[in-house]
């Protein structure tokens, strides 16, 4: 069986060779012939163009025999020597009650609680990081919640402990906050210790306050913006450390959110990331209006036109810059992987327990902060005993539960699905994973088509900046 994907733009025809992870520019006649082969209207022997490309090493039979993550054999070594990122859940408490929050009750996971991490557990987790990262030059510690600034004293204690105990190690810090508790004193601490700060801000006052509310129902927009204004006057460098994270939900007015981040002086100097409300493990159905989707697609079109210098960068919303970076990364990834092997795995899972080790308030270790804390399948260890290599390996090799499909899937090198997309009722479920395959295939095809179209217009991947 030959695994490939046919692609076409308004100008050209292409075939993506899964074995080689390469896109080939082909003629219309070759496209039609390969399409007939794909539909089993002709045999491989009858496909004339097949011989031409096979002589050059392309479009050969599928070589993937087993679904195994290529780093599986090194997992114990990674967990012992190459843990690079520790995320501490310093509290499960939060002073907001956002409508779309993962812990709002709308998702199949835990709800809000008053639990906070003890100093003993935080210290033990930090020691674990440094004891298991001797082959890593730079490590990263991030503080997560709930709302982590509710535990600012603990955070300060952690940073001071690192300085005193591991002064020879290079450590980067990060925090994800709702911004309501930011003060000049806290900002000074974050700046002095070179924190990267992610603040949740959903656009204008109307859009933000519709979802991000205090427990008494009042919106949080004015509090956040006032905090940022006061801090910016006190320390102009602070805004450079900030990245705003905007979550769009089906009720969001995309147009007003777009306009807000394009015109508001308080936020225009910061980085901006935009994402859609998480659909995985939501108890209901999340669907966006056609109007929302069309405006979003229009912005995507503007981005592509800007990338190929058909439009000035000013016409593209600044929050599209992260998507531009993602397209460059996609192309680089394709160049890095120039073949598959007999034992292979789709590209979604990271190295569980090493890339983003998440420790919750109870000392349980998860693959990352997005893991479902109520799921036994997602638990890969405890800080007292360390990460279990067997459990981490199972999370990494989630493709094993759909091995037959994955072996023959053209998008294996482009699939973004990790174990989170296969979790159901505390277990990993092949039916759940297959349901999520459809969107992953659409996303993969869109990425390949973007690369084809940008190449046609002479775009130089990774070498052109939109915002500097």
C-alpha cells in the first residue's frame, strides 16, 4: 500500500509523500492518475507516473509496521536526566468564575477547590527538577492555578530557594494569571526575576466581562486594565514581559475583539495569543457561527497575503503573528523529518514527564497542565516516587490504541493529537480518539496547502518578520 495525499491550489497540483514527508509538484495528468489509483480505479502497475517517482525514491510502499513513539526507548533516560520544564499548580483556588473555565463544571474534570500547594511540596518538586535535569542547560519553572498570584508569597519563596540552592543553574520563570491581583510590588518582583507573564484578556470590556467575572458576578476588565496602566506608569518595561491570552467562545464578537487589540494603546505593545474555547472533554457541544468563522477566515487570508507581500502588515491583526510563526514552524518540521521508519508514531505526543512536568497541589505528576486531573490514565507519577516510566510511555504511545488506522494514515507526521484527545471516563479510548481524527486531518491538509500556496508566491519560510 502506498500512502499519499493529493493536494491542489488554484494554480498547481501536488502530492504529499508520507514516507518521505515531502510535497511534490506534479502535473494535472499525474494528479488525475494518482487520484484514480487512490480510488482503486486503476492498479499500481497501470499508474505510469508511479514508476517515474519511484525511481527517485518517492511514492513507495508503506514502511510503517508498528506504532511506537521514536523516543520510547530513551524515556527512562529523559526522566532521569532531561526534565526541562516544571509547572507548579500552587493553588486550585481562583478569585474569578469564568463561564468557559476548564474547572467551571462544563468539562469532565475537577471543579474549583480551596487547595493550595504546601512549601514542602513546592520545595520537593523544585529539587526533583534540578536532580533530574543535569543534561539540560536551561530549565523553566512556571506557576499555575487556579489563580497563582493568590499564592504570591509561596512563589517568592520558590524563586528565592532556587537562587540560594541552585545559583549555577540557568532558570527561566513564567506565570499565567488573570491579572486582577497585579500590583506595582508584584510587578517589580516579576520584572526583577525576568518572568514571562501571560495575562488572560478577552478583548474589549463588553467581550471580556461577558465571561470573565468575579465570584459576585461583576466583570474583571476594569480591574485588570487599571492594574496594567498603573504598573506601566511605574515601570514601562513591564509591558514588554507580557503576553495576553485571548479565548474566543461562541458568544464572542470576533470583530470587536479584533478591533480592540488593533487600537488599544494599553495592550498594543504586548504579545497577543488567540485561541478558541477548548472543545475536548466539554460536556456539551461548542459550535461557532458562520459569521464568526468567515471573519476568522478573512483574517487568515489577510495574513497569507501579508506574508507574500501582497498587502501591508498593518492590515493584519497583530494576534495573527503567532499563526504566522506556526506556519514557519510547520515548514521547518517538514524539513527536519525526511522519512518515517518501520516503528513510527504520529507527531502529537511530547515526551511525557520531561517536556512539561505538571505537579498539582496533591503532588501528583501529569504530562502537562492541560491533563484531566480526575483521570487515572493521565496520572504518570507522584513527586515522592517520581515519574513512572511505564505510565509515561503509555501516554506517549497513545497511537497504539488505534494502530491499524495510524499505520496507514497519510497525516501521521502532521497529527496534533496527544493522549488528551483519547481520554474518556478515566481511560484511553480508541473510539474517542477516532472521533477526534477528522479535525486533525482537516488541520493537517490546511497546513500542507498553506505551504504549497506560500511557496508559489516565493515566501521564504522562517526568514521574514511581520512584527519586530
